[in-house]
């Protein structure tokens, strides 16, 4: 599964920006709903929240 960023992850340089596509390594649920997607960015895990992205094939 992949997600496409619909917003910048942070305003700092070197992090995912709007339009970047990330590979999802895990989906974390909270009470049956998606809490966040765990993705790798430059080898480090980051949490991407559903309001920051859209799921793509």
C-alpha cells in the first residue's frame, strides 16, 4: 500500500512534502479506525495521519 501526501509532513526541509508518495510499512488502528500509517522516510519510520494523505494503489 502507498500513500500520497496531500500536505507537507512538516515545514522543515528534508521531509515529505505535498505530492510525495510513500510506501506504507504498517497501519496502526485505534478502536477499529486508522490512527496513522507507518511509512519509511530515508530509512526512518514516520507516522503519517489520514488527514495528511490519500491511499493510492
